[in-house]
């Protein structure tokens, strides 16, 4: 009885070991397919060693690309800040009323109250004043009499 049970366990261990070897072979094949193409066949230790070197190389490239990305984002942000939109002034005569439209960039310091004061100094009565933002522009509309 002991003989039969021992042989059965031995066969079971052999099957487990065979499956383990198949699984390891499959994993090494996958690893080999992820490495740069090699002209000669490599042993498993050589393949693992090359994979380690290759992963470190990829990590170095990744760090370099991340640094380049940060630098490009800074450059882009600086260009956005430098880009200014020239003010555009449009005046329409509506009979008894006057409509004044002013378009400026958001990055331009502009006080609507200063513009209204200029109109009032010229004798205009302000009926309404509005401001709308569209993208990187500010659109001011003043209706006066």
C-alpha cells in the first residue's frame, strides 16, 4: 500500500514540475519577445540579464522624456502669457444712442471704469455696461446716450 501511494505522489510531483517548466518556458518566450531583436540565441540567464539592462535603459528614457515634457509645458505657458491681443474698439451710432464695443485680451490690465469715465467726460450718459469673456478675450459693451 505504501508503494502505491508513494509512486502516485512521485508521478504527481513529476506532473507538477512538468507544468512548472512549461509555464516558465512560456514566460521566458514572452520576455524574449519584449527585448530588442537578437542575432544569436541566448541562454536564460543572459536573457534575464539583458532584460534588466533594457528595463533600466527604458527607465532612463522615460525620465528624459518626462523632463522634456515639463520643459515644453513651461515654454508653452510662457508663450501663452506673452501673447497679447491688441484692443479693438468699435463704435456704432444708433440714432440717439451710441454703442461702444471694446475687445481686449484677458492678460491686459484694463479698468472698465476708466473707459466709462472718458465717455462721461465727453458728455455721454451711460445706460448699461456689460463684460463677457470668450476664450482669451474680454468683450466690453457700453450703451450710452
